[in-house]
C-alpha cells in the first residue's frame, strides 16, 4: 500500500481525536395521528446520521407501511439504492451503482459474505424479519467493519421489546397475505415476551407462489416464491449485564433458470440457497461515561446447491459453501464534547466450490483471515461544528486453491466535518481512504476454471477512496439533503480469467438529492440520484457485476392518515430515465428504456379491534412492462432478454397482534 497517500488523512484523524480529548439516528417516528421528522445533522447524541451525508434509512414505520415481499419493495422509496428484477434470489442491490458487496454489510452487527457469483443475487436477509435498514454510502466510519470500500449497509432485525406495547410482558403476532400474479401465500408467526431478567423472540416466515407475469403478459420462468425462514433471539439481563443469543435461518428452494439475472433460456433446474447465522452478544445495561462495551462472536454459513444438470460442461451447475467465524470487542466512552469508540475485530472465512468434475479441477478451496483494530470519534462542538473521524489498521491473509499464501497489512482513515452556517442549515465534507485486503471477488467464477487458473504473484490488496460534499436542511416540518459523491475502487478481483489478478479502477460519481415534508397526519418525500459509472475510465454497460450504470433514478412517496376512518393510505412512484449512448451500443446492448411505476396501498384498523390491521396493496398499478434499473440489459451478443419486473400485483393481507 502507498502509505504516502494515507498520511495526510491520518494526520487529520489523529489531530481531531487529540483536540476532542482536550476539550440520533435520524428517523421518522410516529405517534397516533402525528408524523414527526427528526432533524438531519451529522452527529447527535454521540451517533452519526447516515441521512446527513446522502445515505438511506428505511425505518420500522417504512417497513410496516411497505410490507416488502423482497428487497425491490424494501428500497422502492430510495433512489440511491437500485435493485435488479427477477426472483428474490436473483436480485442484486446497488448503492450509487456499486454492488452491495463493496460496502460492509451486516445483519445485527454480524458481517455478511460477499456475493459469490455474478449471475446470482445479493446476499440479503428475509425482509419479513427486518426492523430497520441503514445505508451509509461513501466514507464509512472505522467501526463499520473491515473493507467498507463504498460505505456500509446495516440490517437490524426485530426483537421482543420492539413489539411489546402498553406495558405487556408477552405477546404474539400472526400475519397472512395472498397476492395475485404469482405472489401466492405468505404467512408469518411470532411469539415474544419478557419475564424477570429474560426476554425471548421467535418468528417463522414462509412464502409460496408461482411464476409471475410481466406487464407485457410474458411469464418469467423460475420466479416463483419459495422462501422459508426463522429467527430466534434469547436474552438475559442480570445486574448491569446483558447477554443475547440469536439464530437466523433462511432457505430458498425451487426451480430456477441457470443464470438468474438474465433470460438465456426458459429451462429451469432445481436450486437451493440457504444461510445460517448464530451470534452471541454481550453489552451493558448501565453504561457509564467510560464503560459502554459490546462484545460479539458469530458463526455463519451460506450454501448454494445446484445439481449436475449439464454433465462434463461448466454451465452454472455447481455447489459452493462459505463459512465464517469471527467477533468484535469494542468500548465507547465519553471524551469532551463527544464519544470515542475503540475496539478490535477478526474474521476467518472459508470458501469451497464443487463443479462436479466439469473441469480437470473439481474442488477449489480459498481461505481468508483478517484481524483489525479501530478507533472512531464523534463530536458535537458548541460552535456549530460536528466531526466524525477515525482510523483502523488491518492484517489480512489470503490462501488460494493451489496453496499460495499472501499476507499484508494496511491503514484506513476517514473524516467528515459539518458546520451549521445558520439555524437549520448545515454544510459538510467528508473523505476516506480504505484498505481492503485481498479481494476474493465473485469466487463462483472458479466453477468454470481449470488447472491453468492461478493467482498472480503480483496480486495486491485493493483500496478505495471516497469524497463527499453537501448541505443539510432542517426546518421543523421539512428536511432535505444534497450530496455530491465520488467513489473509486482500485484493485478488486477480476473474473479469475485467465488468472486471478487485480482489475482496473471502478468509479461512481454523481449527486443525490432528497427531501421530506410532514403536515402532522401525513408526509411526502422525494429523492433523485444521478451517477456516472466507469471502469478504467470508460462508461460501463448494463452487464451487472461489481458496478452497473444507473443514469438518473427518482422516487416520490406520500403517506396520509385518515383518523376518522382508522385508515392510512399511501403511494410510491419509481422513475428512471433512458440509458443510451456508445457505451451501450459498442458493447452489444440495446438502450435501457426509462420507466415510471406506481405502487399504492391502504391500511385499515377496525375501531373495535385495534390489534388488527387489514392491508390492500397494488404494485405496478398501471401494469407497466419494464425491467428495473441495475438489471442486466438486453444484449444481442449473445441474445439475452432482461428479466422483466412483475406486472400489476394485488395483495390482501391481515396482521393481528395478541
């Protein structure tokens, strides 16, 4: 690593921490009949607001309003995040056009695996279990985790205390829905409670459906719903201590097309994808200014199993397994006008691929080991300046399928500063340089590689650089954010062909604008993002992978309560412009059409049964034929048809708390 590039930023971080030694989350909350917008500011109560630097928050209120069946619906109101179409297991999440694996992704603090194959979807949790999602795009803090190249995505799941109300000590929730156009039946059941020092939460979810039809009437093969999952949490509090054990399992088991992100053939084959995560967390129930610890250990496993449907030829028939064990130990303490978080984290990952003997090497095994130490300070000064800055040092070891071992260490630094120029208006600037270690990339490529494939002796750790500049506004009933961003990823893994070596620079630069307005019983929000995606200086075609063009995308939404009828109604409009140009044509693609898609819902709580919610949702109300931005585009070399999104889909659901 070229340390001369790190020293200037490192100096800023160390100076800021030393100065502080001497000297809220931004969410939309709701009480019955009143919607309140929390202020957008860089640091509040020792915590950063991801929205204050162009990030995305999907709150518990948003999730309850949207009732997302998949990640496309989960992020429908946020233009910074785009999702490819197809079945749930084919959906790839992109933030500012960069695939989710380029961010540090975690579920309840547990790091998630990189996405293993460019024809499969992003590694995500079942939305049925989610309480909240934060997408911190760009310069991520040091305690966000290792290799936060383009930011961090934090998924948070539900727990007992999130659902218990009115002083109750136990309860349950049952949900049932049915949807047209292949949506089928979805059901979930949860039980939760607290007793003395114990608390518990258990939830199961399943969805079964058929292939859906696009807006043009075409059936999309391999798109049926086939999800089963469970989440269990057990907590115990004694004196000033809390211990929580959590286990999450999900499985998608159905017939799918060979390459889930494109339509090369209507032929389908059995595919089973499972993920399991077990974690143990310790924290304090009575933190002090100098002692606010968190300790977490975890083990996780992802499996992707497809039978040998094309003997003696590599064509997507393979199985791979990724396993991880790791942990983090950190403490947050008060220091002058803010807080400092210090800690260590580590992870061992093991990857195994079986291609059923389609090449002269049937099994490939790759291992990585990471150990890191970090410090992050967050400060609110009385002169209107907010500051978040930190650094981390990591050691990374990589062992390939031939037994080649490489090891190196590197430094990552970050800093973001904001200044309130006048009441309710804040300008900010941020930068980071992140050391990523040896990127394994989409290791699923190895299923089609033979003994001639090896790791280049010159393979080096990858790096990332982020810059941000923008302004926040908070005027009581309305908030807004404008962010200019520039992210560069250098030295990521290539496609393992003809050998594994570093790729050229990926870059995403552009602007995102968002705003929200509340009038007490309702709210309106809008966001628009435009970005230019390049590889080695050339604009990228819509071919999936680490980065994909998004052009200009926008979203509008509205929610309105009608108290006299115990009714809430809302709608979301998703829009994208047309992608065209030489970078499309010269790579064998056709123009990526623009679209405008309207989704609407109505939610009713019967006056005599306040524990019951009846919801009617209509997605793609106008039955548009379109494929979502960041989907693999139409290609003539070879003949590839995009996976179109579902046509009009009507869903009726019932949720009851007891």
